[in-house]
C-alpha cells in the first residue's frame, strides 16, 4: 500500500474496498491506531494525530470506529448483547444512570431495527448473521 491520501468529514462513512492483499486491513489498522504507519502522517481534526496515552486512544476511538465484515470475529462470544452495548457506552466515557443506559441501548437497537428487549440477554452465537451485522452498527450509533 503506497501513496494513500483521502479526507472525510464528520458524519461521513468511509468504505475500504480492494483486491485481496491490497492493504485494506493494514490501512484500517493504521486508521484505528492499532498499527503505526511506516511513513507519512495522519491528521485528525485538522492536526497531526497524537495518541500517546490510553486516554488519548479512548477519546479518539469514541469518534473513529469500524464495522468489520465478519461479525462473528468482531464480538466476544462470552459477552451478552447488553454487555457489548454497555462497553460502548463506557468507551464514550459517559456516566449515565442505569435507566439512561437502558434507553441508550434500546435506541441503538431500534436504530438498526432490532428489539433490545428480545436480545439483551443473548450471546452473539445466539443471533443470526443479519442480527450480528446490525448489532455492529448499533454499537457505534
């Protein structure tokens, strides 16, 4: 992967597509800060991206998130749906009440046409592939 250059703005969605071996995963890892670029720079909010501490990464990840193609590999199979959604609320460093959390989780599920009350106590392997794909989107909404 050489000479990658693109921009996108708040609210836009970026899809990374390409042939097998073209560097899609490497690019995604660099964008998500799980790998360092071998050269060049990444700007975030108009300035060079600096992620020195976990707190910096956490703030960054609350704004930059990924939806992976394979939902089965993206979820911890030992965590129920409610825990997966709760982890996302915590990642945003919010401290809502238990009732506010439930509303946020219901809203996220409703956004992707799922019913939280039917899924909250299920494990990922108990969901259909389509439900898991929509849960991936619900996690970031």
